[in-house]
C-alpha cells in the first residue's frame, strides 16, 4: 500500500497518462496513483516545480512523486531518482527538483541508468512510459534506490524569477493564475513580513492599488481587487466571486510591487 | 474499504484536487476516491447541487460525498456533515445540500467545529484541504459523526429556478448544457407526465417546436432537434450526432415551454 | 484485485464518468479503474479505436477495457463483450473493436443480452451506466463471459483511412493531433521502412519538406519541423518545444506524403 503522485504536461486528450498508469499497475497492482496535475503548460518546468513544491508535503510518507515535464526527452540530460527524508522524487534533471527541494534534506541522488528496470524498447519520445513509470513502480514496491543507478551529487539549477528589493520597494511577479483567475505571485509571506514589518504599505499591480492584506475572499466586493496570502503562503490578488485575471487583464509575468508608504 | 466522492469547482490546472486527495490518503490510505466533477463553474452552488442530486444514489452504501463549491470560504457560514440513511455528505452550508437532499431521509446534521480533526494552521482560502478533506477521511474510517461537532437542525435553502404552470402552459428553463451540447431543463418526468396526461402537446425552445418525446438520439436527424428524457429523468433537447447548443444558439437560463395543443 | 480501463467521449463537465465508476465500485469495490481518455471527440469512433489500439497492451493481464463512444446508443446495434488471449473488451458494436483488435487473437465474442446484469430501468441514452459499467464490473470479478449472452462471430468493420501507395509515393493522413500539437499520421514504421528501404526520401506536409527521420524532438529547432516515429510507432511531424499544428496550421485529415527521391 503505497502512493505515487503524477505531474505532467500531457493534458487529457491523449492516452499518455493512462498508459503510464497501466505500466505502473502492471508492476505494482496495489499502488494508489494520485493525479497532481496534467495541465502544466507544455515544457513549463518552472510551473511544474512550483506546483510540486506546494504539494508534496501533504502526501503520506514514502510517496513517490513522479514529474514528467521533459523538454529534453531523448537527449543526454540525466534521469534522476532523489530520496529525501520523507519522499522519493523521479523525473528528468532539468531543474524541476532544484527549486522544489531547496529547503529539503536530500539523502541521496541517483542517476537512473539500470536498464533492467526499463520497458523495452525505450522510445525516443516517451521516457515517461518507458523509464520513469516503471522505475516509480519499482520504488513504490520498496526496491532499494541504489539499484537504479549510480549516486550523483548535483541537481541542475533552475532559473527562477528573483524578487527585487530595496528600502522602499519589493517587486515580484505573477507566476501562476489559478482556475478562479486569482493572480499568484512569487512573494512569500516571510519575505513580505520581513519587508513591511510594522510599516504601512501599498500593493500595486497594473495601476491598481491595494492598501491591506485581507483574511479571505469574502472581505472583497465584485469590483475591487483584494490582496491576501494564498493557502500555500504566496501573495495573491483576487476578486470576490470573480476573476482578477479578467478584471485586470493580467498575464503571467506581470509585476507586483509592494511599496512602503 | 470505503469510498469518497468529490465535487468541486477547482478545475484541472491547479494542485487543489490532488492535494485534497493527498490529505485524505494520509489519514485513510485504503479509501477509494472518485472524481464526480471538478468543472463546476466557479461558485455555481446550484450546478453542484443538481449534479450531486443526480449522482449520489449510484454509489456504494456508506460513501462519503464531499462537495467543495464554496463562495463563502473563510466567512461565518457553517460547515456541515449530514448523515442520511445510506450516505454521508460534507461541505459548506450554502444550499448545496438543501436541493440535493430534499427527498432524502436525513438522520443527523452536524455542524463541524471540532478542530482536532483539522489540518493546522487552517488557511483563509482553502478549507477543502484543511477542514473538509480530513473530516471526510475520518468519516470514511468510521469515526462517529457526533465527534465532529454539535447537532444542528437546519440546512440553508437554495434559490432554485421554479417551474411556472397553468392549465395550458408548463414553463421551465435550461439549467445545464452537457458535453455533447444537449440542453437539460429543470422539468422532470413526473411533472411533465402529470401536466400533459393524455393530451397532445408541443415543446418550444427559441422558436423551435418539437411535437413528441423520442426514445433515443437515434430517432433524430442531424438538423432537427428532438426532445427526450435524459438518463437522470429530466426533459432535454438534443440533436442526433450534433450539438443542440450550437444549432439553436441557446445559453443556460433559456426558457423551455410545454404547451397543450 | 483487477483493473478496468475507460475510454469515453464524455468529457469532464458532467457526472457521466463518475457515475459509471460508482456503478462499478458498488459491484466490485476492489477494482482499480484507470481513465485512458474521456476527451475523445463526440461520436469519434475512429479516434477511440486508434487510442485503444495503442494502449491496451500496456495494462495488466486480465484488464477489462471499457469503451463508451456510442453514437447509436439506444438503437439496435449490438453490445459486445470480446475476450482475447490477454484481455476483455466491452462496448457497442460500432467498429471501435474491429480496428483496435485486428492483430489480436480473439477467443470469444459475446453479444451482451442477459438483463440480469443490467441496472434497471435501462435508460434510452446512457447504456454506459446501465449496461456496460455493470457488465464490466462483473467481468472484472471473474464472471464467466458466456453468462452475459450468446456467442456471436462478427465485429462490425470500421472505415479506416487507407494509405495510398505506388512505386514513388506513399500517402497517408493526419489522424490525431496530440496535446503538444504533434501531428500523428496513419503511416506506421513497418510500412514506412518497407516503402523507403535504402532509398532516399522526402516527407511533405502542407508544402513543408522534411528530409530525414529524427531520433528525438531535441534534434529540431523551434522553427523547422522534424519527422520522427512517435512512441506508438506512427510517423509524426513535430516542432521542438512548440506546436507543429500552430506553425503549419494543419487540421486532422491533412495529407502526409512520403516521396522517394
């Protein structure tokens, strides 16, 4: 009885996700598979990494987190199996784990090379099915991580949009827009609190000014955006019962400024 | 071995649903989770209620039905655990259960207040993860419903589009348009039969007139709409191998009239 | 412990898929259900058949593959239960199994007629719920296939786009466009290899000429399409980190020509 979570950019119109699950169940019929997200934008490694970071800790101990967002499929990039104190992570070495795990205690990083665990022949374009899925299934059955390849010591870093900061300004950007049209930034609560301390502030996005942090969507109106920390700890701009994306006409990458007043 | 069903307006591009499943599985690793629908339109309590009403009875006895369509998240609206003869229902007290359960025998209504069962800290914006999911998991493990809070006796009512009726007319409206473009009304078969009895009738929508009830889509043509009762007992207008929504250019809320002739 | 796979054109906005799963779990609570695809285009029997063909062999032996893409629902078309050496297949007799199974050893074809296994009353429009789901559940529990009806010996054939071929030309067409915008043709690797042998060739689609088969997306650039065999063995045209569909403005049905040079 173990769990595998899946993050991919495969969407729902093909058989890609279902076939990966088939491969997993053929090896470990007792595993529980949870879809974390299959609508990562194609090749959006940063989006996958951000989503993984906010999700993995909610799962049962020992869960195998499988991430197949893989612009370099078939090329020489490494395939990794990472063991932390509580979980396993499997996927291509393209930065997706670097950001997601940067506050975690990593016990071992294995470069997956043991073809004994692969589906053969390995295709040029679908290592999710032929390599990552079967490896995840064997790990979920308790196979020792060293069996899959040799220990390595590095994760490829990921270029992550940095916050800009001086005494008066803290500038982040919108890195995700959720299903409700809420605009989620890369400014986390700790950074925000350390910056504003007891000072008054305003939050500016696309010319709209917000003067306080709300405690819930219910505080707003359907016309005035509000700012609050989302359930994963990031500053977001939202509209009560509406879409901030539509009202403000904002895209990913838009700047969000916090200014001391 | 128990089942939890999920209805939300979370869609598929975020990690919301997957994280709720993670929380559930951490508490009850043996539960089976079934996605009933995650594409309820944002904040559409009526749509969720209608979908729940047509679905819950197909599940195994003892299933826990979890509904998180929650425009009032973080506000003072109650959180409910409802026990009927055959099932459990968990979600916000915003009317979603009032319509869905109005023909059911309700045994107990509990206002969920016991923080012992919550994930901490409880966020302002995601009670689905922090309150409803863990409570559903514990209920699915057999925890006694009284443990989650105090007994209450009311469900918030839901404003539901009423049928209008006189001797000659029965007027309903389109309340759902399905994946095939079929137009589903709020006129159920009993009401229709009681109204028309042995009399002849015509069904009118957007100027189009239909003179009979068909026994299946195969009776129609690709140009002429037909009327029939859908598999949940509601009057619908459809096109054989096509979309009635596209042909008739109809939106939710359009009137559907049954007229005795 | 058995597996049922699902292919439908039901999409995700209704309760159709969830209710079918409920019906299955009520009969066999221990089964594992895998969504292969629910975004088959409405009534696209060919698309479902193609997807099934490329998928079923990855599943554990004994898996029950349930396909509900059923333009003739409620009409006189047969309902089938097909047993091959390794799997079971259940769905309407509309051609979906003819193409998918044409290289398989079929052991038995049963016309499903035994109402004992149906949900009652059987609706006119949702045999997926009332007939196919319960039959799949009982088959997954090990019920003998003869119990569901009488042996029959034919599968309805499916009109499948044929390849055209002479000494110089091999002409196929685009039959699927995947989530990444890759253009997948009906030319399989064997046919291609037999046609080109050691000769040089060019591949032409919408005026664009490609001179070789690549070993992976990484070989391309973001402006020049490449050709390669997809992970299921079919010739596809793709763009590195982009959508060939958008760049070439190609729709399903577009011709793909292989020309000896």
